[in-house]
């Protein structure tokens, strides 16, 4: 499974940093090399790298390779005990706490995206929003959803908030969260279309530079996510 591969690569990065075998900014093995190391397909590695890129662990440069992000730009920086503890805490957070934190943060991110988003940012947000209407597997849908919300965080142009978002996004790899999401995907497949519509409403509010609408549509979306996952 791609997300399980992401867990394995994440542990490889953590272990390499702790042992001094990897350094921030270092180029990682090729997709082929990682596929051989973890005995999975290159497609699974590519999918896993997308997860890690969303979380802020790595940076992929076209024509150059994949690099471990330097500490100052890595929202999930693992080179200090404090950040390692933060990651441990994130992965132990309950689904209800994740949703509470996401709601508090993402309403603010939407508001700041209205103020600070460039046309390039808006193109990225629209592109990720459109992906959610494609025929995706549950894992692909989850990744596209993360990319959409992260694009809004990027559009704030606030690195501290982006780091907070990346840490919160990493909490979505909590086994309890992943199990709950998988169960709800099977139980309510029609929810996908609703999510796409809710995201589109957020996009339109941000593009129209309407702060109140951006906050309201984001809050409504998060309320429906909570209702779908937790039933209240």
C-alpha cells in the first residue's frame, strides 16, 4: 500500500538523520533505488513520495531528484528532539482532536489566502480541487485532498502557519484516522461528490477575495467532514 510505503520511507529518513547518514538538503536515492530497498513497485514509491511531499519532508525537483528538505523550510523537521516529539504527538492525536485543530487552523488559512494568494496560488488551488472530481482510489483521493488544503496554506505566504499545517496534516497518518477514513469511504462513496462541491465553494470564495465567504465555506466543509467521520 502506498501509505504504508510512506511510513517506511519516513522511518528511513528519521533513522538516517538520527544516525548521521542523511543530512537536510541531501539528495535521496532514485525511485528505482527506493523501490528496490522497500521491495515495492516504482508506482508505489512515487505515490508515497507524494504523501511525504505534502507533509513537507521532501522536495522533488524536476530533472534533478528528490531532496530532504532543509530544517528552515521543513514543517515536519526531524533534526531536533522538539520536532521529533511534535511528530510523535501528532501521530498520537485522536480523530476528534485532529478535526478540532483543523477547523481552528483552516478557517484562518482560508481568510489569509483571500488576502495573500497570488494568481499562481489560485491556479494551484483550482488544479488540486479539480483532481478530486477524477476517478481516484481512496488513497489517491486522500492525497489529493491533502494537496488541496495544503495549497491554501501555501497561499497564505506565512511559513510559520504552513509549518503548523504540515504538522497537523501529518496527524492524518494516525492509524485510527486512516482506519476511520477508509471505513467511511466504503460506507459513503457519495460523500466524494459532496467534498468536491464544498471545496469548489471555498475556491470560489478565495478567488473572489471574499473573506467572510471563505471562512464560512471552510467552516461548513469542516463541519460536514466531522459529521461524516464522527457522526456529530
